[in-house]
């Protein structure tokens, strides 16, 4: 009953579910983005999902828009170095970390 007015389905083409989540948070609960970690990880997942917007079959203008809206929130509050604000640099770090299996058992 608590969520009886919620939409059951969201049908909107996007390259990252995090873009939809970011949009919903910005619209309904923007105070959640005061936590810089939330905005940073939403932005990071959009970059990974869309391969830094290079996947033309997946990336949408909406993904780019949402990542752009998250950038000033995450970078200002985390006081990130200028390197981490750069999407390409951040994507490189994230991709390298995602592929690093050192220390994991097989």
C-alpha cells in the first residue's frame, strides 16, 4: 500500500540504469545526492555501462545529460582532484580496477 501510486514499469531507452535512477533521485529525493558517494557512484556506473559514451548502440543523450548533472555534485562535495573530475581519466581508473583480479582465488 505504501507504493500504490508508484509506476510499475519505467520504459525509457537508456544505456545505464543508473541514468534512470539518477533522474528519479534528482526529481523525487534530491537530498539523497548530498551524499557525495551516491552521486559519484551513479556517475561512475554510467561511465562504465556506456563505455565512456563510446558505445553508440547503447549510449543515449539521456546518459550524457545525467552524468553531466552528477559531475558538479560529486566533484564539489568530494573535493576530488581535477584528474578524477575528468570522465576519461575516471573511466580508465574504473576499468583498470574492474579488470584487476590480483589477490582473487580461481
